[in-house]
């Protein structure tokens, strides 16, 4: 299983997303079971946010990790409108309560909002000193904002951004910039939300060669380079199983060339894509 040095520890290169979990009470048991299955298969990093189902996803995670907190690397995110000096600790306390734990391993600013980055970073650092969070990081920040952040602090543990074969913009500047600073990237929507991408003939051909699925090829591709963690969200048990197995799938240079032909790497700056 490919692993990544991440925020002071080592995690499997594939983790678990939770967007859209916690919205439908009828799905709750399936969602809890999926996260637990993932943990058992080694997908120890779980990504959530106060935004997801307005706290509902964190509650699902809390139920899933009860009694197994020490097996999990827990990530959550604060809304930009809560990212002020007093807003951050208050939001963190609410998240901790929903997650049923007394610390979050990695706490992220979900995207840039009205508060100065310095103010949010100071609040994160105070949470760190208080032992409420292990590390802090950001999400949806492009290189310009990361530069500004680094002028103030280089304690950032990750930038969580959109990345999959059909969305390669970060390869032009953000990925090389972060690699130079040993800043790991968390790739969100690594399956492009299971839309048309998974039907692409090139991904299907590569998948067939490996006895794998196009989704597994996406995950192997996203995590092919060191310092990238992918966080697919899966509730279907078979999807969880396949995603865990993808952490052991390696693509050949021939596969990578075929993906480059089908989804060319960027040759100029692209605006940071977000969903
Ligand atoms: N920071 C941000 O702004 C941001 C934005 C978006 C997402 N995120 C994070 O990134 C995570 C992943 O992104 P996402 O949930 O939007 O999209 P995604 O992971 O690309 O796609 C999720 C979809 O893929 C399906 N799926 C999962 N594994 C599969 C497999 N092996 N084969 C086929 N289909 C599979 C899931 O179905 P089932 O559920 O039925 O299994 C679900 O419909 C989120 O859950 C969230 O934690 C962060």
C-alpha cells in the first residue's frame, strides 16, 4: 500500500472523503459502515468539514470512529466566515463535539474568506498549543495566496485542492511549488465525482490491462507522485474495497503516457479549479 509522509506522520496515500454524508438519516448506517470498512482496510485518513450537511457529516464520522479514534487521522475544516480570532476556536469546539473526540489531527481553512490569513493562522496556532488540533492547513488556496501565507508562517501542513486526470491545472505551478517546500497536497474529487471521467476509453483500457476499474486508475494516477493523498468519498461497500486496493496499484510509464495523451498536462497557468 502506497503511503505518504503527512503532517508529521505516515498515512495511506488514499483516505476517505465525507461530503454529502449526514444528509439523509436513512443512509446513516451505510455511511458509518463504509467509513469503518475503510478504516479496517487501512484508509485511516478521514476528511470532513463543518460545512458538510452543516455538521451532519462530522456526526457520521464521530459515530464511525467511536472506540477506534487512535486508528484514524482526522481532518476537518472551518468555514471562512468562522475563520476569525474567536470564530476558529468556537467552530473547533463544535466540530470536536460532533466528532466525539478531544482533538482533530489536521484542521483546515476551507477556502479563503474575509479574514486575514494571519488572524486565522494565529487562531490555529493557539488551538495547537491547547492540544485541540495536531496541525493546521488550508484548502483551495492558489500559489499567490500560499506565498502570502508563507511570508507569515511555514507551519502549514497541506493544501487541499481539486485534482484528477481531467483537472490537472495544479501541475503547472501549485504542485511544483508545494513539492519544493515539502508541502503535501490533498487531492479532492479524485474521481471527478464519478461522472463522465470514469467512462473515458483511455481509463477503461488501462483498467482492463491491470484487471482494475477506471476509478482505481484515477486513484493510482493521482497518488502516483510522492506527497499527494487522494480522498475519494465512497458509501458503496464495493467502492470502499476497490479504493483501498487502488493504494497498491502502480501504473506503468506506458499507462502514464496514454493518460497524458488523453488529458494533456497544462502548459500555462490555469485558474485554480474548485467545486
Ligand atoms: N476542500 C474542498 O473544497 C472540497 C471540495 C470537494 C470535496 N472535498 C473532499 O473530497 C472528497 C472527495 O470528493 P467528492 O466526494 O466530491 O468526489 P469523488 O470522491 O471524486 O467522487 C465521489 C463519488 O464517487 C463514487 N465512488 C467512490 N469510489 C468509487 C469507485 N471505486 N468506483 C466508482 N465510483 C466510486 C461515490 O459513490 P458511492 O458514495 O456510492 O460509493 C461518489 O458518488 C469529499 O467527500 C470531501 O471530503 C473537499
